[in-house]
């Protein structure tokens, strides 16, 4: 390998090291390097590798990176177009931050409605699929106690006795109403799967990914998503629930950025639980409870459970009954919603979970937990 090639690889390695420093982490291997070479030009990789950890204005970045202002601005604008950099408006001016891989440039590439003009989607889907097939990679991305995602239980199966006590952050419909503004884009995971020649097993729709509030405004402005009214987002919520999709939300208390409507055959998060046994989404504050007297042992609940948390077992008396693995159950309510006799109901958990207050608090927790794991 010549000196020029070695210098170029050093630029991409510096980028990989910078991405690894994010609280969510990015394990470095040959598969990751292929993804980075595919997404970043050499000049973009150079800027990415020098990106400060804290969001900064352009003028501050000129000083910290040593790159001329005009060159830096051109490169950053290209990276914003690709979703490799986020531009965040503030009262004091725009600040910039480097996108992590997840939630980051993986989603910003595959969720957009307008087809990217800078990447081969089929090739990139194959590269991500290869990278994410490694359990160690999944563990680093999703293995913290504080998750990026949390589960929202189906509201129609919440016990009536506690409905008035349920906090707003637990109800998907209330999260949407409070946001007041949203956008709809492609489902990242189903879009990726489609480029791998995989069809969703339940034929779930592609254009249902819901982004909320200021995050939706940014997505619409960039052309990644279409504007949606509150009523449209509530209709998506109802339609996806009828299909048995799982509602996964940004794991923050205030102003969550998104609600995903997930199938276990395509979703990277649910697939991490189902295929790898790695907890990747925080459970809701509800858990299924079984009334044996009314149960007709049809097995529908086990078939519908998106993460195989319900097994049909022998009760010791010659009958087959559903058994809920409460250690892995995420409390989505799909089983209870599909039970023909209402024998499965969602009961409120004893220990109620309150998400991190905001994204900053979430990432601080993840970073602390990551440091403990690595020490």
C-alpha cells in the first residue's frame, strides 16, 4: 500500500475513533470501515474526525479544527445533506454536531422519502446487515441499562381502573397531541430490509415512521419526511396497532423525538431482543396477566408476541397454557389486544419506570454505564 493510500486510511480511522467516542459507541472493524468509506468522502471523513464532542458554531469549529472557514462550511453543508452532521438552530445561532451511527446516519439515510443521490442503498443495506449481524456490535449499541428506546403499551388494553393514573409519557396518543406537530417518513428498518430482498412477514406499511416536534420540522425542511397533522399521526397509530406493530418511543420524558411502529421481522431493535437475547428497549409500565379460567388455550398470544416472550407449556395436568417470560417481556400489549377471550390483560407493574428527563440526561446515563462496563 502506497503512502497516499495509508494517509487516506488514517483519515477514515480517525473518523471511526471519533464516532467510537460517542456515548452510544461504534465498534471499529473492517465492516464499519466499509460503511464509512461508502458514506463519507475523504474530505468529509477528515472533518468528521476533527469534529468537537460538544455542539459548536461554525466560527468555533474553524478554530478547533484548523480548517479554513469556506472549506469547512462547504464540507459541513454536504454532510448535513447526507445526515452525517446535524445543524441545530438556537437563539444564538446555528450549532453543529456530528451524527452518531444509531440513532443517527443509519436512520437519516434509510428513513428519508427522497432517494439519496450519494449512496447505493442496496450495497449500504448489505454493509449494515453484515456489521449488525455481530452480537458484540449489538451489545455495544444496545447493551446499556439506559436504553435509546422505550415501549408504549397499547392504550386499548390498559386496565380501566388505572387509566386516569397513567402518566402522559406512557400514552402514545398523548405524546402525539402534546407535540402538536409531526412528520411521517419511511421506516428505516423495513426500507433497509427491502433492499436486501426481504419482505415484511405481516406486510406492514413503509411510510409510518413518526417524528415529533422540532425534530419533525428539521426532517421536513431537509426533505426527509412529509408534514403530518396530529390527526394523521393518530391514524397511523391506530392503523399500525391493528397490524400488531410495536410502538417504540424515544426514551426521554420530555419532548421525545419519535415514535416507531415496529415489526419483529425487520426491526433492528426488536430483532436484537428476539434473535440475540439482548435487551434493546425499555419495557412499558405494564405486564400481561393470565386468567386461566377463561383461557381457551388457542395459542394466539404466543404466535402474536413479537419477541417470543410467550411460550405454550404443559401445566402438568395435560393442558397447554401460555407462559409469559416476564424477564424479557417489553409490555407492548400485542398479546392482550389479540386474545379472543380477553384472558390476557395488561396489569400495571409494581415498580414504575420514569425515563430520563431529556436527551442530554439519557446520553449522560449511557456514557456513565458504558464507562463502568469497560472499566
